[in-house]
């Protein structure tokens, strides 16, 4: 499992795909994730109130990101 970091930020990669190519961010404890997606102009933050157990993408966060990007695709 290989995560890619650059200048202190995690980058979009096959192991943990978030946003688009060029997106960058940082995971947090328990499933939290924040990232910027310059291609779509989105700043995204997901903060949990209960610890998650997934190492590379909390299912709760994945469902929210999937819904967000499906709306963007419909508008595009």
C-alpha cells in the first residue's frame, strides 16, 4: 500500500483516490478527511463524531464524496 505525499500534503493516488488528479489534502484520525480539488474548485472537509475503522477511506466519507461528485457530474 503506497500513499503519495508532496510538500506535506497527501496527493490523489490509486490507494486513496479523492477528488481528481491534482487534488491534495490530509487524512485525520478516525476517518476524517480534508482536501482541495482545484479542477472542480471544491474545498472538502469531513469530520467524524465517532471513530471509524477503515485505514484508507471511511465508508461514511466515501458515500458523501460519491454523492457530491455525482451532483457535479450532472451539472457539468
